[in-house]
C-alpha cells in the first residue's frame, strides 16, 4: 500500500511538472507547448481504464482457477503489471489535471468526476483484496464469478447511458 501511494505521488508530480512545462511554453506563444499538452491530454481520459480493467479482471479470474505455480506466474507477469499500470495512468491523469488547475483552468478538475474512473478504483481495490479471495474454496468461487462478470462487462457492455 505504501509503495502504491508513493509511486502514485511521484508519477503525479512528474506528470504535473511536464504539463506545467507545456502550459508555460504554450503561454509564451510557442506551438511546441500546445503539442506537448495535446500528447499529455491523449492519455488523460477515464475511458482508457476499461480495457486495462478487462485485462486485470481476466488475469485475476485465472488466479482463482489455476494451480499455485501457474497462478504465481500470472500474478507476477500480468496481474501486478496491470495494477501498476492503473496506478501510473491514474497518477498521470491527476498530475496533468492538477497542473491545468494551477495554470487557471479550474474546470479541468471536473474531469475527475467522470464515473469511468470507477474502473481504476475497482482495479486497484481488487488488487488489495486479491490475497483474501484465494484463502478458501468458497471465496475463490465467488471471486471467479465476480471476475468473470467484470471481465465480460468490460469487454462487451457499452456503458453508455
């Protein structure tokens, strides 16, 4: 938990510094600042968490049914990596939006109110609960069903209201 929080803060600060640099260069009238900000804005979207969540839930589903050796391989090479990807992406988005708010674009913070950030929260929350789900057969079965439903929902449901 501490590693996740410190990684989040560091990545948020680094992305805020890049966004602030781009905004400062753009304010001086140079077109390179706007190009840099467009590149950073390209990742600052809550919709990028849906495919990451689908991959994470699929790997967590495999953890529920695979034997210990295969499950540890999936955990180390897929599940953990997707968890850190979600942390890094969420931190980058928070840093970019914080830099925009610091440069006077207060409306940029409303992007954090997007309901699709729930996919990032679900991915991160599930990772902290993953150990508890593997303790007995009943919790593995429940975890299997929940992860299967979450994977299929992330893949096939449009999420448009």
